[in-house]
């Protein structure tokens, strides 16, 4: 017996409405996070489309691309025109046809007019296509004040036009609106008339096989990048040379045309990547045909010139794919920041490794996720090549970070405790657990980090940092905040428990790992928030800390994937009472040479940051690269006394900063000379015999 079931009325069906404009704005934010100049995106995606369409994929014979600015007031526009290409071939698929099948490799018109239809693989041994899903076409619209583009094309072979006649020429238009991006087109003689009318007679139909993109009413910032100011090369010409230097070296012609004045983009490599050094100090190293497991590095080149600073855009190693510069691999994390201003280079790969690289490439073609498993080997080989060059040619030695022994940990804790006791005797830092009403007036406020993490941990006994075997933290978790106005950021979160004395990770791995996209100007809310039980089979009496850190998974603003963005920690003591409070929480030895060259802290002996355990406590970081530290003496107690002397100067500054006036009187702090005299007097007195002998007793 058939049962009739009630179903939805098809007449009530409605397509989901997508705010396409918002989606495109987010796509543009992705580009902005890597590169602020719209003209850079314009040339990169525009030339990429032309290069992918070349007929001769091996030698690019007859290929050319011209980017032109027409400042005519009747119809100001930018055009991107190619030759030696196929043109926008193929039929115009209907929506029903696109639902049933993807357009093939020759259906270039349909793929250009639609989004996320993947390019078919390129012919073997000709290099893969640079583009993949057609997102870049919306970048072209973003360069227009009207959010629209026109495109006309001429084909080698005629096709059946709208009126049933065979034609060679057609024109299309896309207008980006809030919920749709409608395309329209005409062909044959009518198409030519449409072009003349739309451009107000300023443009003639394309006359050779190929494609032309027309961007009407370009944004002012894009126009400005075409201007040759005071004899300087226009910015867009620099961007083209930086991105496409490899194919230009091979003979590819890229023309910049401003109002009829044309210039061919010259070769960049003789100036940035010379074959031979210009001086005895300059060092150049190349290596070819480096075999990896999945392919070959065809060429690795590195250039070190201590006599001049490399322009920022050329610093690091250019990662090349298909003749285009994707991004540059920073050498800061490999050699340290002191070499960064003087090193440039590039690396080229065979088709197999380019395929692996493409898997880890950002959708905007401006970044590589070096954490992606497909590029693990490439990353390690490049790092080794850079290090070997630095060791052999520059005399660089790899910094060693000595493991801190339990005895050294205890010595530092004793030094901190003794320093706090001395300062307490002066009435400074008593308790360490009370919240001061003083505000820091003299130190400039620390601006919020772009991306930050905070750690949440509820102790079993409120107000106590001691926890015994069998007790549990009711909840442990973290929250990530994105303070950027224009970029969503993808990060990786780790939460770990570490032994302070043994410097090991409890459980042998993080207790939580998560990848998360943090929306701009927002936070994630609480993440993880699970209990943690203290078991005697895993813990021994002593100090521990819970650490949450975040690392970048997709680059933004010049920061590269894998870069650590922030860390937060909370200390606790197992079966042991925490030390009594004081001004300082910890003294931490740090290599200041690893800081960026622009960071003024690089040359300091020490600095302080607010503590992590309590309010009104501080952590002092001291510079193990400073000459004074390196020549402090080798005696067992010399390090403790050195740390103590540094903390006295920091304590005086804190005293003035929070206006507690325990070490420096208020009237002395008002007069710069008297303030300096008093600081010297305090340090002289508190480094006397009666105080320094306390460290001999530790």
C-alpha cells in the first residue's frame, strides 16, 4: 500500500542569498595582509593570467604583456593586454551546464567569468599553471572605483556567435554588486560598437589574438603608482621587476605604458642578483641540482653585501614558482636579525617540487605555510643551505642555548629571593601580592599586540598557588584576541604543562593543540577549559608552569607562517609552598641579538616587564650578548651578583615609575641631576659588603 507523505512545496524553494561583496572584501583583506599596494596585486594577478595563457609554454615565443594607464578624462582606465596567447576561448556555459560538468582546459571564457573552477593540469614538462581557482580576477575589480571590469578578446579560430554567424571578436563585462557579480557579453560587430560607446571612443577593438582587461575609473592610489616622481622609477615598475624578474631574465617582454609613453621592464638580476661580487667584502654562493626526496632544487643563490643595506622588498630568499616570485623566506629565524639587511637570494625548483610547494602556497600567491607537511624537506634543506653559507663564508657560528640545569634554576631562585629580601629592607616590594593603586606614569603604555593569548586557570584553593597530589585545577583554558582592524588570522594554539626545574614537558606533549581562525577585532572566547589533575606518578614536589602559546599558520603583514606571536604562563607549586612575594618574579637570561635590528632593547644590559604571577611584580630580562655579561667573571657566585647589580638600577626606575618613592625620594625625582645622584648613591650603598656577602651565603 502506497503512503503519500507530505513534502515541501517546490514553489517555496529559494536560493540562499550570499553577501558576495562581503566575501570579496574578506578576499581583499587577505591580499592586504601580505601587501598593502593594490597595484602590486594588480600586476601580479594580471600578468599571471597572461603568462598562464601563453601558447608556447616552453620558450614563450611571441609572448608579451602590456600594462597601460590611460589618464584621458573622458574614460580613465588601466588595461592589461597580452599577445602570444590563446585568447578567451571556448563556449559560454549556462548555469545548468556548470552544475553538470566543469569547464575543460580550452574553456577559458567560462573559467574567467566564474569562480572556483580549478585549472586543468598544464602539459607535462611545461610547468604548472600559476593560478588555480580564479580568485585573482576580483582583485582586478578592486582596482576600480566602480568595482567593474571589461574584457575583450580575439581568437585564432572563429566561433559561432550570438546571431549564428562565425566571429573572431567578443567583449564582456563584470560588475560586482552586493549579492551577485553579473557577467554580460556581446560578439562580432556589435561587440566592437559596445567597446567604442563604453570607452567613449577612446579605445579601439583589440586587433591581435589575445585578451585585454579594461579597468575603468582606477582608484587614485593605483594611478599614483604609475607616476614617475623626480626621475624615480614608478612603483608599479618596481613591483613588476620584483615579481617577474625570472621570466624577464629569460627574454619575456613586459611593457609599462603611461598615456602612450612605453618602457620595457628591464632585467633586475644584474643589480640584485649579480653573478660576481662587486667588492672583496661581498660574498655570493650558488648551488645547482640539489636532490631532494620528491624532486630537485634547480638553483639556490645567496648574496651577502655588508657595504650596503638591501631594499626591504628584496631581503631574504625569493621563493620562485613558474617564473613568479611567490614570497621571500626570511633569514632572521635562521641566522638572526643582524644579517637580514645585507642578504638577498632566490631558489628555483623543478616541476615536482613546485607541485609540492603549491600545496603549501597561500590562496593569494603571497605566502608559503612552512608548517605544511609537503614542504618539510624543502624548508629544512633551505635552512641548511643558508647556515652552511654563513658558516663557510661569513664566519657565523650557530648560537647554542645551554640547557638550564636544576642547580642553575635553584641558584637563580635564590638570587631573586635574596634581592627581594634586600629591597624589602628598604621598604620596597613588600608582599608582592598586594595590588598597588599607583599607576605607571613615566613608562609609555605598551600598545596591545596584534594577536594575543591569555591563559585561564582556576586554582583549587583561591589565593593559593600551592596544589597537592590528588587535587585538580577545575578548569584550564585560553583565549585568543585579534586586534587587527582588517585581517582575520589563522593561528595554532598549544597548551602545555612544564617542569620549571627540569625544563621538560609533563605528559611528553601538549595537553591541547588547536588550529583556529580568529576574526578581525574579536576574540575566540574560552578554548579547551578542562580540568587538570595533579598525580604523583607524573609530578614531583617543586615549581611548574602552565604555558599557552600561539604561532602563525598563514602569513599577514610581513609575518611568516610558523612565527610565534605570543605566550602566556601561570606558575604553580606541587606539594611545596611558593616563595614569599617580592618585587621581582624572575631573572631571565636572553640573547638580545635575536631581537630585530630596529629594536632599541638590543643594546641594553637589561629591561623589565610586568610579572605574570601577581600584580606589581616584575620579570627582569638580561642580555647574555652584552660585553659586560661576557666579561663578568667565571666564579660560582659572579652570575648571581651580576643579576643583583642589574636589578638595583631597574628597581630605582620602577620606584620612580610607580611613584612609590622608597629608594628615590619624591623631591629628588623631580630634579634630573639630583635623581641621577640619588640613583648612584642607592646602587653604591646596596652593592656594599654587607649586601654582597648575602650572595656568597646562597
